[in-house]
């Protein structure tokens, strides 16, 4: 098991995997979050292509609709 740092917390995960696979494993819908990977904003269309590596840093923000 390797780890990813997500929102400042280490999370054990199986690598290699894509950002999309990681989000699904964390029970997050890929289209319901905004993600920064190692300081770079990632477009949702890139989630399935972006590869994660040990000790990568993610900032994940859930999108909330409302008024």
C-alpha cells in the first residue's frame, strides 16, 4: 500500500491508479468535486487520465449547490 496526502491527511491506497479511480475508492463522485493535484488544478475531463504516485498531494473540495 502506498499513500496519497488528501486535504492534509495521509490516505493508504493502491497505486498505480488514476485520479478518478482514487475518488471513486473514497466514495466521491468525480463530477461533484474540484481537485488540485500537487498544486495544479485538474479539469474533470482529465480525472481518468491523471496518474497518481506515492506521496502526491491532493486538495479535494466538494461542490455544493444551493441558494
